[in-house]
C-alpha cells in the first residue's frame, strides 16, 4: 500500500509540473471549450496507454536503447510542439473572440484536440523515459507484467483526471480572455512556452 501511495505522489508531481501536455490542454480549452480540453487529455492518456502496453511486453526499451529510434522520436516531438507554438503566436491576433456556441464545428474541433494531445505525447521522449526510469523502481522481479499494467493504469487514470479537472478550470476562466489584449498576450505566452519546451525536448539526453 505504501508503495502505491509513493507511486501516486511521484506521478502527481510529474503530471502537475507544466509541460507540453498542460499547455496543449490549456490552449484547446481556451480556443474551444471544456470538451476540447478533455479530448486533448484523452489523446494524451491514449498515448500513455500505448507506451504502457510496450512497457508490459518489455518493448519500451527498444525505443530508448536504439539511439536512432530515440533521436527520431525526439526530433519529431520537438518539431511538432514548436509548430504548435509558432501557430499559436501567428494566430494570436486572429483569435480574439472565444466562442460560447457549443454547436460550431464541435466534431472537427474535438478530433483536432484529441490529435494534438495524442501526437504531443506519443512523440515526447520524456513520456517514454517515465516507463523506463520511474516505473521500474516500483516493480520487483516477482511482480511481472501484471504489476506494470496495474501501475501504468493508475498513472494513466491520474493523468486523465488531472487534465479533466484542468479543462473545467480553464473553461471557467476563459471569458476573461475575450479581451483583445489579454487574449493576444496569452497566445504569445503559450506559443513562446511551447517553443521553449520544444527546444528542451530536442536537447534531451537519454
């Protein structure tokens, strides 16, 4: 039980520290609504499901032991997050009005939110390193794949709940950003942070 509590505490610390996922959920919620943020969070969680499955079957180490595979993932991840950051900055002055109409192109927006969350995580080497550095510390030789799946599921559930709550919080304060200047400043800030995170991912060492 203590082992599980320690794992949850460490997982929360990792999740709560703002990274690309946090700002993608924030961006999607402010430009859409809470559903967009939740879908981005679902995309993030789906990527973790993929990596947890690889970890359970022992295949996750292929991604980190192969220099070329890890480098490709790192480069693709940094490029995509930088792209989102640049796009946010370029659209800063175009996206003044935050729509409150729930029916405007909802389906398309939700798919886009899911895709952004999924891609940002699937190509984030820091997400991969969680399964090869943090998770193994809570697994013994006797535990096997089942314990990996249990702890991974606990981590994924924590990830989704955190971003689910964040989506409603961001949605609650979104009306503040209908102000032209505030909205532009926020877009510039989010875009700059995403570009900075992209650079940190690109410079990441195994």
